C-alpha cells in the first residue's frame, strides 16, 4: 500500500522532469525557403497564406510539420439554413499540414481565433465543410480541410488565428489576418 502511494505521488513529478527537455518552436517560411527556427517557446508569427514550420522535440523524438492557412473568409453563410452564427459571423480558413520529420496529428480543435481585444473563439463545425483532420501522419504524408469559427462581427480586424500546442507555453504560432 505504501509503495503504491509513493508511486502515485511521484508520477507527476517524474513526468514533469522528463518533459523539461521537451519543447516546441516555430518558424515561418516563404517561397520555399526555411527561416531560422524561433527561440524555444516563442510562437511563430506569419501572415495568413504563408506556411509555418513547427518543430517539436519530445523525449528525443523530433517532429517537423509545415502548416499553411489560406483562403480566409469572413461573414460566411452556412449551406444549412438552420445553422446560424450565435456570436455574429462564421469565419472559415483552409488548412494544409505536411509532415517533414517524425509523426504529427492535427484537428480543428487545435486552432482558435484571437480578436484584437484578446477575445478567443474556439472552432465550431459546419455540416457543409470538411474539417481538418489527420492522425499519426508520418514523413511525406499530408492532410487538408477547413476550420470554422463562430466569432463576433469584426473579430478578424487586427485578429490572428492561433495553432495551439500542448508543448508550447501558450500557442505554437499565429497567422495574422
């Protein structure tokens, strides 16, 4: 019983110690050139339409993925007459992710829209859009789809779309709108 209690208490501390070597960095690329990686835990910032290269190191395993966000549209109407934005408008963007090294999983829940005033909007679904989704993509594999936000009117002005990462202290990177 005592050993089980010690193991239960020690587990979070061991996990934290192992994760101290883990990290996530990002950089932007344009015209196919790779920029220098950002400092650890510094989110990459690029303009919508530009690719963002993210590098993650987890316990000695390195992952490099290029994520591109394009075709951002504001005030989008749903193809379903019963689906209406509750907060003001639908904002959509197309996303492509390609793994260059290691393994990576991506889905629409990994994104959020951050308005200029700091208001954050999570993604939602629209039945007439294909969500971005890819599990355990490996080198050379890619996926694409659409992300949808139900956001306040004007939220895009001065706003940015964030790619969340559980390894980064905050967000892994941003596309400015």
